[in-house]
C-alpha cells in the first residue's frame, strides 16, 4: 500500500497543501469549516502529520525534557512523571525522561544541549541546578520549570510543596501526644544532588526548636555514606541501634519518607520495640505502603504536582504570563495507628 501524503489529504479536502499544513499544525488564518474538513480528510486517509516537518515550519521541536534524579522507578518520581506526561502528551509533545544517576550524567546533558537545541522546555524534578547550568539554560531562552525543587533559583516557574513547612504538623502532633524527646531519620542512601527530601530535616529542627525542644532532646540520624553495608536490613539495624542507645532515647520519630519509615518500623518491632506503644513513627509521602502499614504520614500528590508543572510548561512555551509562577501545593497530615500518646504523659 502506497504511503499517504499531504497532497492526498489536500486533494480529498479540496484545498491546497499549504492550507492542510496550517490546519493540521493548528495555525491561525484557517477558518473552522476548512480546518474541520482537513481533519476529517486526514482521519479518513489515516494521515499523521510529521512532527519533524512541523518543527521545521514552526521552529518548535515538540519535545520536553524531564530531568529525573537517580531513577525513574521511585514512587514520587514515577508518579510525578506520569502527571507531566498526562498533561503534555495530549497537546502533541514528546515527553522525554533523562535519568541523572550522577553528576556526570547531568554534565553530559548540559554539554550537548546548546548544540542540539532539541527541546522546547525543561522540567527539573526534585533537585537544584548549579549556577553554570542555569546560565546555559538562560542563554538558550528555554523555559525551565521546577517540579518540587529545593529552591527556585534559575527557574522560570515551579510547582512544589513546602518541605520545611510540611514538617511542622508531624512535630506538633508528637508534642501534643506528650513526646519530649524526638528524632529525625534521613533516607540511608544519598542522592548526588541536593534534593527536596533533604530539606525536611531543617524543617524538623525548626519546628521542634519553636516548640521548646533543646538540642539534648533532638536526635538527627543523617544518611549513611560509604558504610559497606550489604543490604537494607543492615542499614536499618544501625539506625534502630542509634535510636535505642541515645542518651535521651527518643519516643517520637519522624522519617524522611514512607519507604524508610516502614523499614524502620519493621526493624524496631523485630527488636521488641512496640510501635506506637514505645515509639511513635511518622513518615512522609502517603504512598501505598503507608495505608498498608497504618503509618501516620504527611500526604502529598506527586501526580498533581506533575500536572501542574506540565501546565506551567505549556503556558510558557506559548509565551503566556503565569499569574502564580512559583506555586506551592498544600500537604496534609494523615493520622493512622503508628502514633499514640506517650504512656504517662497525661495526654
């Protein structure tokens, strides 16, 4: 079967080839009746307008790059990417994920980007760009949108939660339940980038300090680097040991994300520590594990964050002004059975 061409569509619709091109690319100066006739002719002939041809005519690539930290399979990243894809793909854009396993991957991306000029916008997920990377993007005049990035530096827009403020509710809950010694546990594995999740420890300390907790009543367990530990159980065995051997043993624990909170709960219970009877545990994300394990946590919606970033990208690529370029989405505390009043606290 011979390949259908744009000339075939023009012949069936009774218009010129240039009119078909303008109609299928959504350009102005095509009346609605003609556009409809062209579209019906294209559908009847199963004609798909070439994106590369459209790019040559419009100066647009119809591609958006999404820079992802570490992996695409994580709960937050996969759902955020889904939201971006859902919003942009229906508008005809190819949404291309670029996984940044390390800083060398990011350097490689920025080394080739200016010469290729092959994207119309870039969405950065959950990590900051440095000054040189921001300069490269500014020189290209490509819209750059942050999706839950730690800061807005070098960005034209962002759609994010406030990780610092979001930590206030968990700390206040533990305080109200009578817990006077607290701990914050970071995810054991360390991203090579400054990610939003790492901002949460500062929010934890800020909220606890405002409530009157002294340094002797706060335990921060940072990410473990180059330990040589063989598996996740070893990592959380070490974390549990730090919690149980602390001079002022914490009874209220905030954990960077639900995945780590669930692993910690399992390890504490294996050691005979009651959760929540002896230690209350709060996660962050409200992913699928939280409901299964009855984990009190902070709820966020990464799919909606992705949709929001996608909408911002569309508007900026169209040359529109954003009423709220640096949007902050709300979070909420979800109460479940991993927290309770401290025995003898009087609450």
